C-alpha cells in the first residue's frame, strides 16, 4: 500500500532523468501527469471554452487519420489530397483524370470506407 501511495504522490507527478553510462547519454523523461500551468508556460492556449480532453481527442483522431492515409496507395492518396487538401470539386478531379465524375465519387467512397475502418 505504501508503494502505491508513493507512486500516486510522487512517481506520476515528477519527471526523471535517465542516465546511460555506456552510451554517455542523459535523457529527461517527463512525468505521466501534466499540469495546465506547465502547458500554458510552453505556449498552450486554453483560454477559450475548449476543454483539454477535447484537444487531446482531436490530436489523437488526427494522428489516426494521418496513419490511415499513409497506408493508402498512391492513387488513393492523390484523390484525398485533391478533394480535401486542394479543395478541388469532384468534377474538377474527374476532368484532370479524364474519367466521369461518377467514377470519382465511387473511388472517393471506397477510400473513405477504408479510412473509416481505421477508426473502428
């Protein structure tokens, strides 16, 4: 019980320094718990109504999405880039690739289904 108490009171709240004498390296390992004050000192802006949990969830979702897009093949990545990053319309993409807009819509839907599976 004392070890658990020490863990809750000290270990998760304090960072530590890991020294490897063989490699002659020193690494700072941050604590597992963070404070709003420290994050604000580092430039985090939490003044608005957005909760920290929402920010963390948004970043986690973005990370999952980036990994899912990286797993797509080149053609699929180009389609996502065109539609969502370059803000081209389906008809503009179809014109560039000399295919019908219906074919682009079908490809887009297949790609989006692949991406959705990454979130399940």
